[in-house]
């Protein structure tokens, strides 16, 4: 949080920090808005996010504006890629910037593939980056000096190499600008409005957005660091608000807006984002009329979610004292089941006692000795990770809790430098009558993951194959501090691929369920494929140890490749259970974790990490047909996941 405020303090209300200006073409003064580049986050044409200030370690950063379907852009891109090759190994970063409103990401990706464009194309769909840089034409190059985030040069690609060399040789405090005469002008309609940004009103335009998208957390006693309850407060924080919106850290909702539609979408629309940023850049004027946020002065954050109200049943997890330092073994309290009859839940909310130290909660119902066999399935009774929202079943389904038995909770705590105590509560919201459908869950994961030391963009893939038609209700990705990017897609039996969700930039501090507006039909034989990208480099500020080869582990310094999916079987009802389908789905877990190229077999080259090493030692024996790959039936002879983990414990660390 201190770093966030420090960054925000560097940003002027107008978004510009004035530095010296040098102009290399007579009569052509440098654009003052281009002398410094503010932090931003944009997604490239491959759906991967890039935040500018993350790359502050680079000796120089080069951006070039471009457009689809333009010979000028194509020629300039070829020249820039050749230039990038000349700086290979020197740490200079090269990007293309597409601020043209007519260019869709899919069209840009298609052209990049056709023209063999290897540089990331950053999609400036809201034009905020191009506006702040003062982009005029396509093929305009900006050479940035990351020490002060000064734009050292702007002009044609022909002058970029000299500017890069100068930036690498000395600290730059002025901007050299060379006039552009070729290439199409890029239109920025918002900037061209005659009235400008100073007419945007806090009272009429900005406050309603904050009230709808932000105030839920920014109340007294809420998770937000300050209460949004007056114009004076908002104006005081306006530079920080602008910075967090431009970098897409706030609101904390990270699903790619081009892929899927989800309930409880807290993200800002493109228009809302531009309204807030332009308002700050226009001086944060109050405007006339009453202050809509003043009513929040008497509001206090609800103890339980306002949308659900007070739970029907509340379970107290035993209090636990968290020491100031060290790793804490998982705590596993068992609590008597408060439900004496078979119960169906419509929602579950977990309220952390101290969210600063609670890493996660997972749970399950389990029978106790002597109990009669359960007549409904038993499973999870709630989970929590930082930033999690209540789990709401909906769509005619419910989560089953058999009568009797016990509720088991796995509590994972991390230390924060001072001792504290956690008293977490679990709130259960019950259905008065049984639902029609049974909501089930599975986890797609790679328990044999291996992330090499220092690698900045390491990819892991895992899948499961659905044996029957099902409907997906919830998508939930989870990793630890090295998680950078995650996606889930369907591959149908005919090979057709459909992306279900993409998080261009994963944020460990805000993990949540993403519930499709309409349940997603998964046809029998379809693979659900999860892809995780990890940042194990020294540049990841949250990385516990970039010098370590990282494998699967339960503690935060370790890593996980985890993607939970909640679903129901299409032909299963509470009166017609299909536990056989559940067991068939689980049988695809092992091969899905190891088969990185998704060809139905596991080759030696796909076995990595301690678990892979343990399996390599048995590979020849397991490969009964001698074809050089292990299919699902051959893998079943290797034992289950627990057997493999036990074998891996006897394998030396890599």
C-alpha cells in the first residue's frame, strides 16, 4: 500500500510531469503530454497483460504506433523487428501500440500471424495510452528511458536506434522530437471534443460510477483503505484513482471483457474508465448539484454480504494465534455438523477473522464412524481465498450436506511480521426444499509442475475430459505469488476450441469465482484445458525466491497449478444421482496433469519435477505396449496422485 501511494504521489493531477523539452525539427515544438509516460496496463494480441512500470529494469523501452491493413505500418514493423534483433541480449524491450478504434484484437492477431509479427501488439482499446503519449500518426516511435519514465525520442523508426543508444549510455531528461510526414493520422475522438475534460462533473458523472462499482468495499469497516464518502476525499485520492484505473488494479475484477460474460461483473466499462481518467486529467472538477457520496458517511460495511443477509447457520472456526514470522503448518479443525437432517445450501459465505493472514480455507463434509451411509453426496462446504466473494449456487441447484458426520476445514495462514489472532466464521444459507440439480466440483491441476529458477513466463497446461454432457456454473483459478496469467478453454471432440475465460493478469490478492451469466454446456468427450503462466523472475516483487526451481507445494513459497470448476451433470437430478460419472471424470485427472501437448499420451519429455522424475524411473515398465508414450490405462498402473507424491518425496530435489 505504501508503494501504491508513493507511485500515485508522483503523478500530477493532470497526468503530466513537465520535463525539459528538446526539439530537433525547426518550428515543431514537442508535445508537452509526451514528455513523460505514466504507468499503464494493456493486453496484447495474444491476451497477455503488460504493465509498463513492471519493466523498469530495462535499459530502454520502445513503443511504436501501428494500424491494421497499412503498408506504412507493415514496413515500419519490419524495420523495428530487425532493429530489435540487433539489441537481442541487451535487455531493450520493443512493443507495438494499436490505438486505432477500428482494429479489433482478433483482427490484429490474424494480421500478426499472417505478417509474422513477433513483437507484442498492445491493444490500446480505450485510447488512454495513446492520448497521454500524444500519438499523432501510425509508425511513430517512442523511446522511453525507464529511470525517470521520460520519453527520450519520438519520431520515425529511422531515428530510434540512435536514441536507444543514447538512453543506454546516459540519463535522459529531455525529449527529442522528429517530425512525422508519412503514415495515416490516428483519430482520438475524446481528445478532440471542443469542451475538453474540464466539463466532466464529479457530482453528475463520476460519483454515480464510484457508488455503483467501488463503494461496496470503500465503506467504513470495509476492505478498501478509505471510505468514499465525499468529493473532498475523492479529489484527494484522484491521482491514485487514475493510476489504479489505468493499470487495471481497481476495481478488482480481472476477466478479459472479450471472453465470456459473468455475474457480479465489477469491472468498469470502457466509457466509465475514460470518464474517470479524463475527469482527473481535467482537474477533478466538482460540478454542480448535491454530492451523491455524502450518504455514505453514515454507512458501515455489512458483517455479512448485503445481497444475502444474515446466514441461516453460522459456524465458528476455532481461534488460532498466528505468530509474527515463520511458516505455519496447515490447521485442520473438525467441527460437528450443525445439520441434523440432509440439507441443501443455496449459498456459502466465509468471513475471515483477519484477512491479512488468512491465505485460504478449503473444506469438506465427511462421515464419522458408525454413521449410516449418506443418502445424498457429500463434498465441499465452502472455500475462501483473498478477495473471494460468497459462493452462490443458483440456477436451480444446491450444494448437498448429508446429515451427521463432521465438517472439516483446512486453514492456511501466512505471517505478516506481527502476531495476530484469526477467528474465521462460515455462514450457511439453506434451501427450504431440495433443489432440482446437484452442484459438483472438480479441480484441473498439474501436481507435477516445475518452474525453472528465474524464468519470467513459464507455461503449465492441464486438462480433464468430461465423460458426459454437463453445465458449468463457476470458474475459479488459483495460484500463489508467481501466478501471472491464466486461461480456460474447451476442446470439443471434433477439435473446435472455445475460450471460456482469460485473466490477462492474475492478482493473488483478489481471487474470486467467475460465474457465467448462463451455464456453459460441455458436451461429452470435451476437454477443459487450463493454462497457467508463472513469473519466477527477480522482477516479480512478490516472488519468495527467484533462485529456486519451484514445484507443487502447499505453502505459499511453493506453487500451485489449480483451476476449480463447479458444474452439474446434464442428466443428474437429486433423485437420479450419477456418481459413476464423477468417478469417470476423476480418471482423466492423471493424464490431464502430465500430457502437456494434449495428444492423449505422456512422453518422457513431458515428465518434469520430482513427481516426473519418480515416474521416469518406472517409464519402461509402465509403457506396456512399448510405443514410447503412456496412455490413460498405462498411467492408472502408476497409482493415484497420492502414490506419486509419496514416490516423489523419495526423489532428490532438482
